[in-house]
C-alpha cells in the first residue's frame, strides 16, 4: 500500500512538473518572439533554480496547505466514542471449586451451583459534533457504534471527556445521536451537500481507527450511489479510497472546504482491515434523522404501502419504460396511503415532489424521508402514459395496523414476462404465451385464491394476456369485483377466481 501511494505521488509530481515546464517553455517563446529555444532573460537555469522553486512544488504546497487547514478545522469536531455494554451470562451448571472443597450450599441444586456473572464488553468508534443547543451538545455516529451500550464516554480532540447519553438510533440507516452537556465552548461541524458530489472529488476521512486518536487520511470519491451495506441499510453510500479502518465508524468524511459530506460507516474487506474500499453515509441522508432524533427521540419514516421492484428487461420493454429511471409498484396494500392516493400495481414512479427517482432502492430512501401527514406529488408512468398523483404519506408505524402479514397485499404476487422467465430458466425454453407467476406471498389474496409459483396466466376475465402490460391492465379493472384467471399449471388448464 505504501509503495502504491509513493508511486502515485511520484506520478502526480511528474505530471505537474511536465505541465509547468510546458508553460514556462511557452512563455519563453512568446517573450523571444521566435521558436528558438533559449533561456528567458533574467531567469535562472533549472540547476540554479532548484526543485524548491518550481511551479510543481508550489502547487503541491498549496494542496498541502489545504489539507492542513482541513485538519485544523475538522479534527476538533470529530470525537472518540468509547462504549461499554454490560452483559449478564449464566455459568454452566456443574461443580464449582467452592462446591468441590466444601460441598453444595444450602440453596444449590444437585450437581452444582449455577449463578450469573456480569461481563463488561468495551467498544470504540468515532462521532461528529453536529449541533450545540445551550448546554446540550449533539454527536452523530453509527448505530453499530453505540449498539446496546450501558455506558457512553466521549473524548474530544482537546482531551476533554464527557459522559454521553443516547438520544435515538436508526437501524435502517445505521445512525445514532448521542448528547452530552457542557457550559464551555465546543466547535460544531459544518454540514455540506452530499448531492453535489462527483466521482473524482477529493475526500478526507477523519476518525479514530484502531483507537489511534484524530487520524486524517486522504483520497478521492471513488463512486457514488453504492448499495448493499451491512444488514438492511437503505443508504446509497459514498465510496472512497481514503483509508477507513475499524474505529473510523461514525467519523467524518469531508470535502476540501472542510464540510462534512458523509459519515464513515463500513469497509469492504477480506481481512477486516482497509484494502482500498471505504463507505460513508451521505450527510444529506442523515439530516432528517438528526432533526427527528432531537424532536422525537426516534426517526419517523414516511410510509407509502407498496412492494416495489426494478422491472426486468422484457418487462421494461413491454411496459414502455426503456431508458426511464424509476421504481415499479408490484403490490399495493389495501387501505394504505398508496391505495388511497390512487397508485396501482404496475405504476412506475419516476419522481416525487420533483425529485427524480433512480431505481427501486432510491424510491425506498426518498419515501422514507417524506414527512408523515404531508401530501406528496408522485409522477408515475401507467401503461406508457404519464400520470400525476397526490398521496398523503403516513408514519411508518401505521403499516403494522394495515399490513398484518400479506392478507391486505393486492394482488399478493409477482408475475413477469414470458421472455424474462425464459431467460431466467435453467432449462432452455422458448418464450410462451402469457405471463408467469414467480412469487406468491403467503396469506395474500393470490395465495388464498390458489395461485401458485410457476403458474402461467393465459387469460384474465376472458381477455387474452400476451404480456405484462395486458396483465396489469386487466388486474386493475376495478369494475370487476372478481378477477377470473385462466392458467396453465404444468399440463393442466385451470380457472381460478381472485376477489378484490
């Protein structure tokens, strides 16, 4: 790693020196008024001038001064978080040394003396001071840093130590907010705009890797919109090659202006240590969490009431969605905000309140950040045409009253194009007439009606189904209280009724 960094530095220096020499050569030509190569009057030779005076080194020194400035401004707002979780465990039943020498006590069961013992499990991470309100100072960190901690200690860059208290945590984004109190001045981080980032931007990671306080590492933004973090994290991560190691979690990822653009969260590694890939939660994904933590002690997620997916290639073509970003509603929960707002299975959401939707995962993230009780404007594509819908968003907790398993999920299945089914099959087969059911959710209307995975839908209400567009049109015909399916199941044709 050190060798590769050294090589990168040498290459960068060589490029800068090359362009600097080209610039100097061009100036010499202009001043001499000819193409003749020769020294510019009053200029020193390269040997006399030395490397110290070159434009290349000056440029590197300017960059160095920038990094120094970032370190001075950011180090004080990044803290070390030490936690202790007290775990109680029972010792295995058996003969203890006390029992061996003196025999079982009067209250001991035969065979030994089981008893409980407390263990103190320490942990360490980083955090960022994001707000000061009177005596209260709020520190943003990762949920996995605080965990189920019984004790939280916060060490500032100037070595002041405070006892912290958990304000709230969010498992879906792996964020948590901790508070401590002081009358003294405490620096507060400047939060930037992570939506403005571009691949190639400089990135500086600040934290306490492996317990090494106030460590600064430098790299670039390697990628944006990365998915698939640990657990069920719904963030679209910033990827960086600024070195991040265990202990950096909860620390700051900042730009050249010293603004926090992300919260360092996890690494992709086969060794448990940094191998070139680090990931941070975009700070814009955390701003609503901070407000919710302080106001409510928990995050209030918006709830829509749909199951969503990214359409497969043939489905995208048949639904006239090629080249269009968005997320598709496959099932809609009866009585949910989506149902009340007019969203139907097969609707393809392209934007919400003017914000473009990238894909199904982005739709989950955007809906979650919508304020509960407020009406949002959805732009959807339905059967190839643009439709605008107004949907009043509910708080996520309301879903438990409506979902109750899958009994209110309509229709409770996923059907795909015959072409997509043929491509996904392990056995070579030609596309067939109709659409194929690939998922049926337990206890859903589709499951209760008797539809099964693998069924091929040939007709709905005596209308021929050639593709998924035909399927959704027939399914969403609300004039029909009963939807009659003609299906092919292996070598048998069946007629199955599905009631709304």
